[in-house]
C-alpha cells in the first residue's frame, strides 16, 4: 500500500533519478559496443544489472506516492535514450 505524500517524498524521487541515470549509462555502454559476440559475459552481466535497476525503480513507484518530477523522469528517460542511440548509431 503506498504511503501518503510527505515532505520527504523527494528522497524516492532522487532514487528514481539515480536509477534512471544508471539505466541510461548501461544502455549507452551497450550501445557503443560494435560486436556483442566478443563480450557476451559483460552483456549478460549488464543486462542483469539493468533488470535489477528496473525492478528497484518499479518498487519505488509502487511503494511511494511520487510527485510530478518523478512522472517527468519516468516519461522522459525513454526519449533521451532513443535520441542518444539514434545520434550515436553506427548502422
């Protein structure tokens, strides 16, 4: 059951921002690799780490009532990753 909004709701929002930054860093690192067959263990490790970050973010969203800034973080992260990957694409 979500908690009621309080003055300390900035902490889960900050955690969500850190998690989204970590996911963006992982995706940009994977996006820079030219040949994934040479680095399969690293790819699997980073994929598992991104899954853990994602599940932690889902927990924060489900557990706490977050403000409009958290909603902005949730909606804008896929757009930022999309723009980054299409700018730095080698294909």
